C-alpha cells in the first residue's frame, strides 16, 4: 500500500498523495503500485475541502480520504477493525451484520455517555438511509465506535464498525456531523488515469440527468430512471415521470443550478450523487440538499430513489445577481447599446413612464453624445421580493466629458439565474450642500 511503499519525497507537506503526484509517478515502473492508491469511490466537482471515511469489510480496514480542489488525498489508514458477527449485507434488525452503503455521521457521543462496550467514543451514522428503507432494510444503532478495554478478546460487534480507542481519539478531531461514510464489501484503488475517466463518466451521467430534467426531455429522463424506482413518498417510476410532465406544463421554463457535487460509490452497483440544488421557475424558487441514488439495470446506472431537504434561501442568487449587474455596467460603459438593452424586460418602465422602445431611443441618443461614459457603483444591496423579483439598490456616480451626477439607483429585476431582466428603474439624485 502507499503508506508502505511511497517515498516521502513524493508526498506533500501534509504527508498526503495528490492526484497530480499519482499522474506523474505512472512514468516510474518501480513505483507502479503507487498509482493504485486512488480510491474508485469518492469524486467531486466544485466541492469544498472535505473528508470521507472509506470502510473495507473484506480487509477489516478503513481509510480517511481528503478531497482538496477535487483531488483525492489519502490521509490515514486504519487496520484490524471489528465488524458484525455475521457476514453479508445488513437486512433487518438483529441480524448482526454490518450494512453496506453510503451514509453520513449524525453526531458524536463521548465516552462518559456510553456503556463500556463502546469504548472511548462513538459516531452514529444514518442507517437505514433512503435507499435502505426503499429496499426494505431496517434496523438501527449502527455506529463507528471504540472497544471495551476490559474485553480485549472480543472480535465481533452486533453490526457496528469498531476501531481501537486510540483511533477513536484521533478521529474525534477529524470527523464531524455530516462527514460521509462509505461502507463497502471491498475497496478498489485504480490508476490516476482511470480515476479521471471514471470521474468524467460519472459527471457526464449526472449532467445528462440534470439537463434532461431542466429541458423537459422526458424521453431521456425516462431512460435514466430505474424500473424499480420509488420515491420516499412511495411514488413509482411512472408516477414520478407523470409528475415531471405535469410540472413541465406548469413551469415550462426552469433553471436548475447544482453546486458542491459529490459522487460516492459503494461498489460497482451503487452511486450516490450528493449536491446543493437551486431550482427556479416562474413564480417559484427552492434551494436544498439533494441526493440521487443510482443503481445498475442491465449494466447501466439509473435513478432508483432520491432524497431532498430544504435549505434557507438567505442570499441565494447573490453571485448571479452580481454577475448580471457587472455585465449590465460593462455594456453601459462600452456604449454597447444592443447588449445593454438585452438586460431589460419587454414590459420595462422607468420612473418617468418610458417604455422599452422609448428607453431605447433615449439611450441611443446618450450613447451617441457621450461615448466616454464612466459609471461607478457602491453600497449595493439586494432585497428579495415575491415571484422571483429582486430590488437592487446602489449609489451611482456618473461622469462624461460634459455631464456628471451622483445618486441612488433602484432596479427591480425579475427572473431566474442566467435569465434576469430589469423591469423598472428609478433614480434619485444626491444634491451637494
């Protein structure tokens, strides 16, 4: 394994192997085994730095894998773990098996609140998850925990994963609520070039699904849904597709943005896409954490269930609105009339009552007479109104060779990210004293 064979000169300052390093050492035959150290289980796109616990039931080991700028780095490995008394995937309460799947840590329980059997501390995980419940698996109380120092001969658990107490003490400072935990029958490490190919294939599948959903392409969407699909609410595949068709009619235009996208593979049969989703359509908007569970059907990964939890809407769209305003300003400064007017809605009115046609004539004259316009804005504030409308207010300082003023401008903007348009514009001059 890498911790045994890889020279420290090839590790970064944290003692971790980067994907870049792995790509370089593929050219060194004597270190060829090192390229096997990229886990074929954890991928990300635009994700922040994070840590995942990867548990291997066959070798009774675990790994801490960091993702930094979407590159996997092996932080630490643990050996000689204890698992459930019985082999195989957990199916029901009391079967003394350790589950296999993609989970999250729910909390930490310190030693002083535990029975001695759990050792120095415990990290409960969210078994059964959405997929487990959909497929009929049940049970509870699956933890990553320590061991009873007074029972050193114990070699099995009732279904949990047991580390030694020193390891639990180390993990206490590294793991937190929502840390991903992948428990698999057998881990797989692959060359860096193959890892990149796997990553591209997974996110190509993810993009195809999101684009079909956003574009209302029900044929493509249907091809990507598993025959055994069931939502947490009990809706089957046909009911889910019918619901999407109804929403297509109700909201014919929608924008679906995704961020912090992770792909977790338990093994070759299951992939979970975990991401932040922003959904915007006429008169409605929602933001939340989404999980899409894919399983294989005739060799192809297809959606078998999903989970969603809403997030607060605070400051949502701030980056997109900033981008819209900066593009609007750039068109104004460069006197690009056509591009400038593309930022305005067909029903636009300014504070004096000018409609879009009159506004176009007015601006065309100004752009011709003042090709040297300089506009600066400060103190920008955004207030969300109703029905995907925003009030954007800022101080504006305007200068040209023959005219200058300063004042407060208020724009009312509507629409979804990438489709914002100005529906009204008000100006209040600041007079000097």
